[in-house]
């Protein structure tokens, strides 16, 4: 029997998929939407198959993830479920969709600017008749000037802002003003040069908001997810009774096809997330360049 577990719109479908993966579920998630009906199949936490009325595999996954309303229900995974999807990791799937949207936005032609319609000049008005002569009136004699006492000075008040900035925007602006943003961007570009095409994305993430403060090929949803997962891991290690566990400040997540995610604790306010294509980048060089760049990056974050 299928069990309804969430309504799309009030609940992010991504959260359900991440829960199925992190919990290593073997489950069928059925999605019903005004746009159609589909299903996604997980085996041991890996996405193995997806289907809609008109598509299977990756096409079905992209179709379902575009639906913004409906409901999700779970049921038992059927036997002999086929393997039709390319990305079994939800993190890899998220990054691939972000890359596809970025490429699509770059390939879209700029909107054509149409010249404004020409307006006909208004008809010229007929020349009005000459006004009649104005009779000359003698001016009366001016009265004596009246002395007016000076007014007291007005009190000076400082106006208060009518609409204060939202807390997350104000906090982000404060963090940007504290760092030397020019140096931070130069260091990230240096990392991109060292990895020679192996860098997919890199971001400096605010721990408070989960927003990217500076980066290359930034993916906002991925930044928020990396920040949340790292916060949970960091809190668990901090509370650990093992002294060695408390000292861990770097996390590495391995995805499909050599995809590697590095999340590094920089200071009390910032994390450093790096997504690397392990096939193109030499991993030995990655582990050399990160410790070399990290101290300079921390100094730039406190540069002002």
C-alpha cells in the first residue's frame, strides 16, 4: 500500500530524495501532479530508475523535478528494477541540473530590442489673434516695509529608515565588507588555473545563511545543501568524546564518475566548497594546492 509522505510546494522534493539516499532506502517514490504521474526507484539509497507516462531514465527524472505541485507517496521497491538513470547520486544529479541550466542560459540569444514606434508630430496650432491693448494703470504708492521678527531655528532630527534590510541580506553585506573580495576572487581563479579544467565549481559559503559570498560557477542550492550537511557533521564531531574526531575540519564526498566534493572549515563564519572532476584533475595535486592556498584565503577573509 502506498503511503503519502509529503505535498510538493510546502515540502522540497529534493529533501525527500536526499533522505532516501542518506537513509539508504530501497523504495519506490510515486509523484502525482496536475502535470502528470511519475515514479523514482531507489535501491540501497541509489537512484536506479525513473519513469513517467512518456519517458524513462534521465528524461523522466528531469520531468518530475520540474513539477512544482502535487503529492509524493512511498511503496515497496518492485523486484528486478531496471537501471536506466545516469546519476545514481542525488548530489551529482543536482550539480548536473545546475550545469545544464547554466549552459542553457548562456546559449539563449539576447532579446531583440525593437525601435520605439515613430510618433507623428502634433498639428501646428493656428496663430491666435493679437490680444487687445492693455490699459495703463498707475501703480499705487508702496507702503512702508513691515519688519518681521526672525523665526526660531527648527530642531534637527535624524530620520529612521522606513524599510530596514532583511537580516540575511544585511549579514551577507557585512561579511562581504569585512573580507578583501578582490583577493578572494583572485585566489579562487588561481585554484581554477592549477586544476587545469578539473574544477567544476568553487564557493566561499557563509555558515550563517548558506549563501555563496564568492565563487566560480556557483550553484545556490548546492551551497545551501553543502552548508547544511557540513554543519550536521561538524556538530556531531564536536560533541564526540574522541579527541581525534574533534580536530577534523575537512570533509570529502565522492560521487559518480569520479566526482569529488571537498568542504573545508575556514573559520567560525565561512566554509570552502570545491567540486572537482577527478577524471580531469590530478588528485595528488588537489591535496597539495588546498593546504597551500588555505592560509592565504583565511587571511583575505579577514583582510579589512
